[in-house]
C-alpha cells in the first residue's frame, strides 16, 4: 500500500503545483485488455490455456517553463482473476516512468533527460520499449542529447542491475552513443555504439553498428541493420559475434493499399570450433516480438536459440479492405546459423516455421481493436527440446487511449 500511496501523492503534488503556477499540464491514460488462447506447448495431448492480461497506465506531462518539463507514469499489470478473491488487493502498482527534461542546458546545444524512462532506438533490434509486453521495459538513468542541424547524438547511461553487494560488486551498467545523421532527407542513418559492463567481473561487451532506412508510407521502403559485438564474455573468452538484417517492402498507391515485403535476419551462433571465442550474438534489450514471430519463441536470444544463432527468412503481405481495417499475414522460416547436434548424433539447423495473421480495426481516434492467430510447425531442434506437435495461439486486444 505504501508505494500506491506514494505514487498517488507524487502525481497529486505535481498536478497541484503546476495548476497553482498556471503552467501547462496534460493527463493521459491507457487501458489495454488482451485475451489469449495459448496452446504453445507443442503437445497435442494437453489443452490450451485461456487468460486475459490487463495493462493500465496513467501519466502526467508537465511544463514548468519553456526549457523544463517532466513526465510521471504509473502502471498496473495483471491477469484477470489472479487475485485470490474479489475483495483482495494485489499490490502490483509500479512507477513505469518518471523523468525530467531540461532543454538547451547551460544554453548549450544539449537536452538533458534524467530518471526512469522508456528507450527506443533505430529499428528496436537492440534497444526497445517492448510495447507489446504486458509490463514493458524501462531504464533507470539519463540521456544527454546533442542537437545540431546536421547530426543528433544521444549519450545514454543507465544502471541495469543493482546487486546490493558491497563495493557495487556485479552491478550492471549500460552506456551508449546513438547518432542520427541528417544528410539525406526522409532517410535515417544512425551509427551507434552500446557498451555493457559489470563491476568486479570479467564481462564487458561492446556493440557497434549502423541502422539505415526510409519509412515512406507509399512506394518502396527498406531498412538495413548491422552490428558487431566484441569484448570479454569471461576470463579467457573473447566476444566475436555479429548480426545483419535487411528488410524491404512495397506499398501500392491504390485504395486498398496492398503491401508486400520480405526480409532476412542473420544472427551468429557458436560453431564450437574455438573455445576462446564467444560467437553468439545477443539482442540485448530488443523488442524481439516485433521481428521474430508473434508467438515469442525467440524473445531471449541467445538462450532461446540454444547459443546457435538465428536465421529468419520472412515474407509479409497486408491489405486494407475497407476504411480503418487492416489484414496482415507474415510467414517465417527459422533456422540456426550454426549446426545443432541432436541426441541421435545427427546435426540440424531447423527451428521451424511460423504463420502470423493479424486483424486491426481503428474504431476511433482513441480506440483500436487488434486480433490475431499464429501457428508454428516445429523443426528438428524444437521437436527435440520443446515437443513434436504443432502449436497455435489466438488473441483479441483493445487499446483505449484517454
């Protein structure tokens, strides 16, 4: 109860202070229920599991002056019926975001943002807010933003784990420089470097890369994402891993706005040839739901790929049959980039294939309904580790922004 009271008083204080000062204040909220029928266990002898998730967010944006603003957002994430009875009070309210922003600090071309915040960069293949998740990702830290006519650079620092141990042993940190070159109109060119380290540990990982893409709504668009990881995984083991992704699509300029697209993602894995090199690419803090199938079998890479990397060959198509209604289909073929040795001694690279069908309807400017069906046919690797039967999943979600 203490955290709920604290958050309530905090928002009340901010709101009342700003109103008294006659400054601008905006309140926003989101309610997002999502019902699921989950039959993802690769076992046809068991029945599916039905459940409903609910994510509720309340945010306050305030502007104390032209240069000073802030945002506070509380969140409740739960499952319908998860409390022991209808009079119970499960204490799962959380502070999802709380930060201030100072523009042109010290009259320099820098904006400073500090606190707890969502971070999303590039395609979100490495740093993303994971909006699909019933909780979503937040970082504790700060961003110093260099803003010029030709280039923007976000300098990020965050603490990703507080161990509570003496001398900060095993505390984890993230630091990054993420650029945006404004040299081609309507085209993103974003070089970056991301560093991770743990105190009093041999782990230090660095990811350098480049994201390029154009986001036109009609016609041809494409994106390229490439990264290389190096550093020290543990004593005597150096990191040497990489990722490359290329996706393209074409949207026809007709009433139905049909779209066709294709893509290839390649993430390196461990081939077992050199014990002194760690060749498994990690997707860090990515929004993997967005890329590697909606059934989320590849959320945690490399754990979900057994350290063997990932190749995702995909095709997509969509159409708008009538106003505000979208039908989209995607097909993925998943393979490992390094051979996986099965229990019978044979090797395989097949994880399986997935079909995702999505229906979305914009009921109004503030309300959207989304539903989908997904089907996964396991390959040899999944059959040995997860189960031999196919799996499926169905969901229906409402997104209400207030």
